[in-house]
């Protein structure tokens, strides 16, 4: 590994290479509130150590539309500790407006814990959470186009969380959290349609709006209605549309989803947006597409806060 990994200073690189000390976890940070069906899906992911496809995610969601859902099975204590320990990224900030500037990734982790971002090549960088559980991790522009895995040190082995961080872009940076079998969460500014996720069979559309606002998503003669939650996030399946190139309309704006791409795990331009297709297993894959904002320019700071 070079001394200029991801454009970081040599001192930060030394930090990333040093042997991380065991950390005794004392409780976990509070997870964001989510709907019951997604909680059941993620509990199943934790118990089985498996990658859920979007079809499985959708089946759990549709099942919840009938009889009242049963309480999710409580995960084992070890699963609870591992989930609570996972770092949560909530903001990506540009280091500067000039070309060649990197970003700062920040979020929440157990106080004093070491947070690691690594890529598929085994390259990594690390930073420590402060006494309030906040961390900031500088990332150079060389990391753009990669899918990064947020990890936290527990004992001698780094433990990854369920999310992956996607960074792409030239002028306007696109940052998003990728969730296996679930909707991506765009961290940077987006249009009315933040993201489209597909697994080769089904599609999920997602975005942001005012809490409680109804959002209509139209495609192939189907109109799906979503309601933004208290955080301003909405997600809806497109049940009549398979994972292929298709037109999607949200809030009067039309978007040309380009369909899936090769499962390289790297960012690529596809239509008017950025696309990444990942292999979740030998048989499962997931495509995430993030449409451009017309006439967009880089913003100095972006986060999950609805705009």
C-alpha cells in the first residue's frame, strides 16, 4: 500500500496500518427508527448471515399489508452487539471546491471505537470516534468510484455493518448508502427521484420529501403511491416493472432508468446518472442507479436531511 493511499496524509495512512487495539463494547448506539417490515428483513439478514434479494424484501413488505405483522424474533445477544457496534454514516462533506479535493465522511459509532473504511482491494483507512461517539474520516478523490465497507474493530477482527458507502462523481459528488436487498439512501442532494434499485427481477424507487407527503411514482401504466416517513424518506416497489430500461415519472419529472449493468462493484455513467451493480452472492446481484440533478453543481456539504 502506498504512502498516498486515497490522497491521505502519511500520518493518517500510518493510523490506517497500525494494529488496532481490542475495544470493549459497553452498549450500543440507538438505531434509527424504521418500519416493522424492514426490521424483520434486517433481523433475518443478521440471523442467517445471508444477502436478501430485493424480491425477499418486497415479499416481506407485501406480507405486511394483510394481517397485522407478528413481532420480529429477537436476535441473539451476539447479533445485537455486532449490529449496535456497526458505524453509521450520516454525512459526506467536500473538503474544498477545487478539482482534486476529497471528502470527509462523518457519522456515529461507540465512543472511543475505531472506524475503518475499506475497499474490495483490501485498502483501508481509519479514524477514532470521540467521547460523544462522533467520527470524521478524510477520504481522497482516488476513492471515488469505489464501494467502501464501513467496519468497526471488535477484539482482533474488524466487523462490517450492513451498509456500504458509494462515492462517485466529477464536479457534483454523489454519495449514498447501499443496503443489500433494500433501497439505497442517497446522502447527497438529489432530484425528486433519489435512487432506483433492482435485482434483475424487481425495482424499488426511493427519494425524499416533506414528512407525511404523498408521492406518486408512475411507470409502464402503473401508479405507485408512497408516503414520506418522519425523516422525509419514502420508498415504493414498482410491482409491474421488471429490472430493465424503463421510464419512471416522479413529481412530474421523467427519468430514464438504464437497467442493470455488469456486476463489477464499480461506479459507471449510465444514462443521466451514476450506476453500480454488485454481486451479493454467486446468484444474486443488485443494481443501484442515482439520477443526476439537472444543471447541478457541487455542494459544500450534504447529508440525509431532506431538502
